[in-house]
C-alpha cells in the first residue's frame, strides 16, 4: 500500500494539501480557510505537484473520490498539437534529417524552438534563435557541439524550425504577446474555463526586423527581458489585458476587437479539441494552461505555444495580485469544499466557455454563429468584478459563521 494513500471523506471540514511549488500558489493555499499543509508521508486531499512528482507517483497511488491533483497524466499533449504535421513534413524533407530539424510553414513560434517537454524542461526563451538560411543552422550545430558527447546528445534531440512572424503588431514600436489562462477540469467530456485577466508581455527594445541577434527585441519572456542592459525593474514589461483591450478598442473600434477576441476564443477551444481524445482523462485531475498568443499587424491572432506548467512567479506587485486571484479562483472552480452546484457558467474570474459543447454568452445573437467561429461565454480582458460575483455565488464555508 502506497504511503501516499489519500484520506477517504470523513465528514471533516479541513482540507489537507501538499504543494511542491514555492511560489504564489503556496501563499494561496496557506491563506485558504481551513486548509492545512501536510508532510510528505502524511495523507492528503489536494496536491499541487510538479511534473517530476507526477511522473514518479501518479500510477502508484490510490486516490479517493474527493481527491484532486493539478495535472492530467499526459497533460503536455496539448503543447504538441502540430505533431501530425511535423511528422509528415519530416518525411517530405528527408534530406534535412541529418540535422534533425523539422520545418513547419505555420508561424506558431519565433524561430528554432527546442521541444521543451519531450527532452528537457527548457523554457523562458532558452534554446531559441533566429536564422535566415539553412546554412546558419549547420554553422550553429558545428559551433555548438564540440565533443563527441555533445554531438551524440544533439543527435537524439529534436528541434522545430518555424517561420517567423515578420509583421507583429507593435505598441510604441515594441513587440508583445499575450499570456492567457485556461482551466480544464475534464477532457471527457471536455469542460474548459477561460480567465478574464491576463497580461501582455513587452520587449524591452524597439522592434527592427533587420536585427535578428537581439533576443531582447524578439523574445517577450520576462526572464529574457530582465537580462537587458537597460532593464528597469521598477517599470514592469507588462500590461493587464483590460488595458490592452481598451487601447485596441479606442484605436480600431469595438466590432474589430470583438472579432479578434472571438478568434482567440477559437484558438483555445480548437487546441483542446485536438487532444481531448488523446489525454488520459481522470476525474481527480485538472489543468491550468498558459496560452501565448501573438497578434500581427492585421490583428490576426497566432498561437505561439501552450504552457502546461505556466510560471506562477510574479514579476511585480501587480503581477502577484493578478496571479493570486487567478489561483484563488482556480481553487474555487475545483471546489474542494463542495459549495458549487456544477451548473455555474461563471466562478470568480473564470467563465465557462466549453462544456461538452459551446457555452454561449447570454447576450449573444445565436443567428450570427458559424461553424468556424462561435461567440463563447467569455469576457477576456473585460471587467473582472470577481469579489462581487463570488459573494453572490458561493455559500459561506460550512465551518464559517455568517457575519
């Protein structure tokens, strides 16, 4: 019997949790009423684990009906929605196999992207560079791997080359992308929630396509921007999505921005649909994904990548507060306390956008829908009056006295 065997429901009101992360989530868990952290060898009801723990333990533990864990067993599949295309292109471009490079015509990432989940947990812009000619890749490989051991490692690792989006939408001459959060509570049937808050991440350097060696110009990752020589920690490289949506609406009009955000909604749903039959669904699991979206000059959104373990480390006080609310509402949706009916279309800052089918907004005109674009029950970048909504939605905790 595993030492990780979890508690059966015993009629108690305290939720025993484990947390393998040292970030905002730990603060949220510790400040949740009547949640108590347990030691490694103690029984738990809720586990916010890292992927390493998941790989080592998921198949060897018994979980009671009420237990929840923050990853699906193969949660990373949504990050590889282009695998079929890549495999086909790899056969077509057999001549390039000696470089172990797969070429994709779809501009879904900045450049040569290390496959983060299958081989090593590279992230934060590591392993990415721009090139113009195939010879640049050959030269890079010669320069990067000098020893036989390095060459062997390079041989078994895979890289993805994708066309760079040359016409990104710029603000004050700077490139940016969007980080948006999607919570999946079931894959079969598919049930997904979209968070109203998020942020736009800006580069520290004004954009110029002719300069391809300046990572601070082309990569918007905060971890990359912090290394810029003129980086100012007092000036965060982020806008809240509400601020960006107001800016775009003022410049382009409400109708154009509504169309843009409908197309972004479709990116979330289609990417999840593409893997929902592949994911190992488990009623104990949920997943919080971080989507990265890039806009081009035509206000067309492009999916850059899907992060199965998005960073929860804050870059500023405002960023901390946003992520704190996000995680608090994630726990509200997961509902360990049993305060929801299961029929809610909104919980805090989360809007239910798919529940075994599209969930439409109450103000939507059903006659305008088409098979390629739907008006989802989402309010990305809109006002997030979560505290008011939660006060009306949630009953007091069973162990709390009414004020």
